[in-house]
């Protein structure tokens, strides 16, 4: 009985925690009710990083120094790292869509879809987390998700606030910063998919 009580308590606390980090602050997602396809987009411009709120350029300069200062890594390791970083930046929208499609299957969410509506993630701040063998910390995202008309982006039908959103999802590249950030976008999609499902009732 105690174990059951503890499990219920953890579920309640996790749900409350998730809601606090993702909150609908304007409009409604119910407008998607009759849609079969929705476009997704991730804005990754002028993003600040870490608790110090450094720019992406500063963050990358710090990472470059860390990689080059490691005698086991060096120039080739940095070249591979920065190539993966740029590649993943172009894939974050696909990870977001993957999460949405995982939890809400009545709509096809995909990047570059010619759909009436777009779910736009405006990324303001990221903490990339860390990985240390058996222990890890997930990435965190702060920003907004806007449901807009694809051909009229100024028409905002709903707005969701992300506040250090860090719900766990793992992927093959979770040991690397860009992989953990990708997982955070996928997790954001999963939880947003649940909110869409609730809006349809």
C-alpha cells in the first residue's frame, strides 16, 4: 500500500512539475481540431546559453577551448563536434515534430508542411545539460511556442510558455550537447501533444 501511495504521489508531482514548465498563456489549441496536417518550425537565433546567459558564439568558443585543451581530443574532434552541432540545429524541428507525432496521432506534424497552421518554437535560452557516464542532466529550454497562421505569422492563435523545460527523453546522441538539446525538443513535442489532446475533448 505504501509503495502504491508513493507511486501515485510521484505521478502527481511529475504532472504538476511538467505543467509548471509548460503553460498555455493565451488562446487555445482547440483550433487544430479539424486539421490533418500542421507545420512545425524551430527558431534558434539569438539564443542565450548557460546560467551566465552567454551568446551562442561565446558558448561555442568555450566548448572549442575545452575540446582543444583535452589531450585525448584535439582539432579533429573539434571539427567533428562543430559539424554535428550545425547539423543538429537544422534537425531540431524534426525532433519537435517527432515528439508531437508520438503523443497525438490524429494530426501529422512535420517541418516544411504546406499546412494552414504552424507551431513555431521561439527558443530564448538553453542549458545543454551534461553527461557523466551513469549520471546525466537533461537539457533545459526556455522560450515560447506559438500557434500561428502559416501565411499570416502575425495571427497568433495560441501561445505556450516554456520555462526551463527539461522533461526526460533519451536518444542515441544523448551523451553530446546537441543530442541532449534534440531530446529536449522531442520531449517538448511530446508534452505539447498531450496538451493538444486535452484541448480536443
